[in-house]
């Protein structure tokens, strides 16, 4: 029996997550890792979870500003309800929280183009803000990375992000022949996605919230390091954790598990953090996100949309989103 493409992709993601975790655990002293996880200071762990929960409000604010730039009058409380529910489905549904966000927006009467555009713009602005943070930390990173190939890869990523942002902002100035050579769907979609970047009202707040989202993750890792008594400085966290965030953004695993842990061990190793400590930080970061996701599950239990939802509908929404006209 031939597996559907979506099911095959999900199986591959599970395989990647489990495979990387197994490889990491085989090279670690499991008793030391267990001791670290059990010895974490509870008040610092609680602070880390609180930071991740606060991050959902910043994420919501960023998304609402994007929706408003696309002429979608989304209220703050409904927007946060949709977003916190999506964090739950990021943990429990392979289709992902974005599919649920799309489905819930459609249930609220938002058009396909605005719905999909808001999700893509949200992701794009998140990556753009991460690029700014990496660029700010690059002078400090140079002294910590002995491998020039890694610096070269980071430079390529930053260059691509800058070129993408410039291309979107200057789309109106392109020669007509160049625009005519680009598929009309791509041009229309680019015009929609760039709307938040060009919006005069709330643009500074939008960029600020996009940067703040990542800084909260950096702060969370720093707090967890303190809770584990790992010698991670605030500067090292600012310089190295964004590399982990960037690695986790690659959609080749389930919820970033495995990829995040491998990247955390490699990145914090540049600051002299022991592999077991770095792995413990990453595992606790993932568990903190899981706790926030479970709170989203509680919100989902009282959501009016729950009665008419099924995972099959979410998958259908995702498939339609892939082919939706803009």
C-alpha cells in the first residue's frame, strides 16, 4: 500500500527527530543528564515557563499587526485564543498549528489570500528579525567560531534574508519586463506578504515584537542555564541561541525535537558548555514549550470550534492552502 505524500513526510520527520535524539543520547552519560534534569532549580524552571507563556502574547501581537495591515480586523483576545490553540496542535498534530490557524481564520470569514498571507508573512518576519539578531551578534560570534564554513553558511543565510526583504520592499520599482517574467500568483502573493512591512501604522511595533519573540527564547535559555548552574553568560546566550532557533526553524523534524537538541549541544559547546548541560537546557526548553502547548489544549476544550473540527479537516485545509489562489 502506497503511503500518501503527507503521511510520508510526517514519518520522515518522526524518523529525523528520533534518529538525532538517539544519536545524541548514545554519546551522553544518561545518568548525568538525568541528574541535571532533576537538579534544575524549580523557581528558574518556573520562570522559564512563564517567559514562554509571555511569548505567546508577543507572538499574538505580531500576528494581529500583520492581519490589520492586510485589512483583517482581528480582535486581540480572539487572535490570542487562535494562537494559543495552535501551540497545542504544534505539539500533538503532525499537520501543525499553522493548519489550525488557517482553519480557524476561515471559520471567522477571513479570505484565503489574507489567511495564508498572514501565516507566511508571520513566518517571514520572524526569520527576518532572527537575521537582524544574528547580524548584531556576528562580531562576537567571529571570536567563538573556529570553523570558517559555519561563518560562511551564516553569511549566506543573512544575505538571503536581506535580499528577500529588499526584493519585497522594492517590488514596485522593478522593471515591467522583470515583473512580467515572474508568475502572476507569485507577484500577487508577494504584494500581500509585504503589506505589513510597508504599513505606516504599527511598523516599528511589528518589527520590535518580531525581535522580542526571539529575545524571549534567548532569555529562556539563559534562565534555564542558571537553573542548571551552567556557565553560560548573557552575551553567549545572545550570540549562540539564535543559531539554535534558526536550526529549529528548518521543517525536517516534529516540533523541532532532535534538531534543536543537536544544534544546542553544538552551539553552546562553542562557549565551553558541557554537552550534557546543553542537552538538558534544550530538553527543558522543549518541555516548557510543551507545558504552554498543554495550556493551549485547555483553551481548545472550551473553544466553540472544537465540536466541528477533525484532524482530517486540518489536513484538507493544509492541502487547499497549498493550492489556493492569491
